[in-house]
């Protein structure tokens, strides 16, 4: 089963995922938005995407606040090669199926 975690053992589901690919097709990014978290936002250092193939990680995380109140985390996962892109898409297919997420 595929999962996303900020803290070990605590699974999270993003509110939104945007996937972008360069015009040349050799670079890409996925931008995850999390508006409701189970993890303590004070201790987040990175995001792990885990499935049967292994683990993908990123530390590119930005917290969004409005009037001092937490609103969301935005996490960017960058892919530099076609192999990284393909691996990420396999993870997202598994994660989407496991969490009843539609692909638009």
C-alpha cells in the first residue's frame, strides 16, 4: 500500500496535487497541498512517499499562515530525469487507488 508521511507511522492525504512537466519533458515537479494534518506541524522536516518499490523524499516544504493561523502546507517534489518521473507516476497511481483519489 502507498502512503505519504511527515511523521513516521502517521499517514496523510493531500487536499490537492498538481503535477507539472517541462516543455522538453525531462524535468517535472509535483506540488502537494495539505490543509488538514494529523502530524504536529512543529516537527515536520520532510515528506516521505512510501510504497512497495521503496521511498521518495523531499524537504521542500512551505507552511502557509493567515493572521498567524495555520492554513496549509505546500510540498514540492522535483524530478530531474525521466526515470524519476516514471517512478513518481507509479507511486501516485498506487496512492490514488489506495485513497480513492480521482485524477483530473
